[in-house]
C-alpha cells in the first residue's frame, strides 16, 4: 500500500515573507509608479478572491494568479492600466523560495 502526505506549501509549512505582504506590494508598486495603500491590502485580497472564484473563463494557471494579483493592486489604489506588469513581477516573487520562511513548528511536527 502506498502511503503519502501532501502539504500545500504556503501557509502550511512555510509562510510568505515581508516582500509578499502589504508593504512588499507597496514597495514593488512604487517601483512601477503605483501608489498602493498597505492598509487596503486585506480587503483588496478578499475582494480579489471573490472575483477570481466567480470568473467563468479562468482555469487554474498562471493567468489566474496574475489577474488575482492585479486585482489586489487595483484594490490597494493602483491605476488599473498600470497594474498588470507590476502584478506579473509580484507573481514571480511568489515563485521564489527565498521569499518564504519555514514555520517554527514545521520540522518538529514532521519528525
């Protein structure tokens, strides 16, 4: 019999670092000429989840993550026409392992 445990990495074993949080969005936005308000991150993220889940044409691929991130940036106050390239760069940051940190209890739990 095959036995396996599969974990979703982010928010299970690893947590995103500051570059992937509200201030990280703000800093990256500034590099792209966007003014993003970190205080609006959480409501923008929740609205983006709702919108993305109800989008009839999207499949689970990279475009979903780009659209999701772009919607967060617009919700944080970014100009809609200027958010796409910034969102693409933020999605790339989510793909880099050095932007995540292992939860303190992850290794003891797995041992």
